[in-house]
C-alpha cells in the first residue's frame, strides 16, 4: 500500500477557516471514527456526529477532494479535515481495505465526471456561429462599446472636477456606475469600479490610491476603441480585464508545456454568483508560473487541482495573452509527490523586476505570483513584512494567527515563501521553513 504523504501543514492550507481547522484537529482521534479504510484512490470513514446516523466521509487521493454527508456548507468540512489529520498523524489507524458501497458509488460518479471533463477539453472546435447568434454577439459588442464610451466620459469628468467635488466617499456613487457596467456586459470593469468604494471609505491615502485604481479602468475604456489595432496578446488581456469570457477552445494545445509542476499556493475570492479559486503552479524545469482558475457555485466544494507543496508531471496549455499565465491542465502523467522548495530562488529585487516586466506587457495584471527567499518580520505598529537579506521588503496582508504560525515554523529565519502580489500587498500562500541546524 502506498504510504500517505500529506502533512498537517498542507491540510491546514485546505481548511476554509481557523475554526474548521481547530474542529478538524479535535476529530483526529480513532475514538471518533468507525469503518476506517483506504486504497490507492480514496480514504474513507464514518464519523459520529450529534445525530443518530454517522456522517459518511470520503477523500479522493492524491488531490484530497472531499465529500461528506453532513449538512455543513464549508468545504472541506470539519469531518473531512479530521479524517485527513488522523490519517496524517496515525496512518496505521486507517488500514487498507475494500471500499464500502457508499465510497465505491461516490468514486465511480466522480471518475465519470473527470473523464467527461477531459473528453470535452479534447473535443473538436465549436461549429460556426449561427446567424442569430452572430446578430446577438454584434448587439452585445455595440452595447459594450456604448457602455465603455460612457465610462470614459464619466472618468474624465470625475478627475477633471476633482475628488472633492464628487460623492466619492459614498458607496452608492460607485455602486451605480458598477451596475451600469454590468448592464453593458463589462463585469470585470464593474468589479474594479466597485472595489474603489473600499479605498475611498477606509484608506488614509485614498486620493492617491483612488487615482491609481482609476488609471487601468480608463486605459481599458480607451484601448477598447482601438482594440482591432492591438497585438493579439494585448487584445486578449484587454478583453479579460473587461470581463469577457476566456474560452477553452482558444487554448493553444500545440504549444502546451510539459514540466514537473509544483503547486505553490491556493487563494480564493468571492464573486456575486460564485467563488473563484486560484491555484498557482511553478514549473521546476522551465521556471514558468501558471494560474489555474476554477469557478465554483457558492456552497460547492472547490476540489483544487493540486495541493500546495506537491509536484506532478503535467502538460499545460495556456490561454491567449501577453504573458503565459492562465493555463488549462491538458494531461497529467504521474502521481503527485510531496516536494522540497524550488532551488535557486532569488530575492525580492529580482521578483520586483519580473513584476515590472509583467505589468509593462499586461497593464491590467491584478495578481502576480511571487516566489522568494525572505523572512517574515513585524514592525512596531503590528504590521507584517516580507524582507530579504538585502533590505528590500513588501507589506504582508492577512490575519495575525496564520502569520504568527508561519513565523514560528520558520523561527524568524530566511526561507522560501510563495504568494500573490496585488499591487498593494503580498498575500502569503505557502512556505518551506527550514529546520534549524
């Protein structure tokens, strides 16, 4: 039987919140379980809750996708986390066995969905657009053009008159324009405008930050008027910023990249109708960094394609754009393995130079993966920073507890960290603390 190689740190990274993680750790004892078992594909058990019937818990290996019969809307729930914590700490408590019916049925349905998705990704290109659909697309394009011309004029009036002469510190001011952009089929710019209300209401240096936030929005409205003259990659960046859908059939499968892809972190963001889950991958041989996006309805499990700290040989195809960033998993060629930190990771100066090059290529880039050797530090006002040995530093966002946990694991020493930079702050996603000599 293949040993279970996931760690408590990796399980904590999957927890939806600190409360679920604590509750899961409280269930990591065989006394809470019956019918425990596993095989190379799945881990299972029955957890006694407050009701008469125990909850049926199933965990697909090695990606740790979970299913539980409990009514919780959190994914993974505390029961799934508890089973993973138990298996990681006491693998002998979960012996090899034939899966019971409730596990076999779930696994069969899940494998069928995976095969269906893979077949769809390899299917032939879509047939030509019917005449009625073409007319609808042309109407939407005209609607979008009108909406972006109105947005451009609104922004010019706003900046020309000055922020002091507008109700910029009223949420309704931004909400009204965001709704107009949704009606104009520009949901990406609608989200960008809606987020400006938070800057105007909460930040001390709000005028400067507000102007920085308005600039890429204006650039998109201006660029759309000459979209046909833009290079293909930059035009794809513009359409993504506006919020037009990126289609799988546009992925260049012939230029797909094979590599040993290391998962360097997960992040998620609530949208109006779904949650977008971001999975960042690092190619150990190519040095490329790839983004896998999953859009999941509220209340549904995320089922991330990879686990932070694990690497797997995969073939990725990239969506059109100035940068090769958003990708589609075309094929998987092996079992994931728990991996060490990437070798020869640079300091912050090199990462910021990469960031500058990326933004010059894609001016609407709003998330950038950082992989750096540095240490966590805390200033006198309680703020967290990521600092390297040369004195460069980035402000870190996040709750105190998980940051203190990372600090404790690293002992305040330099180690390899990965995360996202949003233009203002670094969000720590994963790390490889080193054992003190």
